[in-house]
C-alpha cells in the first residue's frame, strides 16, 4: 500500500515510524512542501471517494479498478 501524504510533522512522528516498522507492505511518500498542484489532486480523490469508493467493499483489485473506471 502506498500512501501519499503532505509534510505535516505528525505524519513523520515517532509513533508513525513505529507503526510503519510492523507493516513492511506500507510505504509513505511525502509531497514536497510547496505543492500547489496537490490541491487539484485532492479534489480528484475527494470526488472519486464520494462517487465510487464510499462504503464500498471490493473482493479483488480488479473489482476495485472497475469501480474506479466506472
């Protein structure tokens, strides 16, 4: 699982680093500090979440992709 996060200090806290140690299948990617383009990306993900993913349960990656591509 890849998570894209902004550079809020809490995202890099000792607690978060400790949580990640036990989850080798998770990777966090941090956006650069001055990323105005992230606002557009956040809008896209917000709309996608509301329209396709909210309360959804997927049996497979293929089903999830099909829901997103809708």
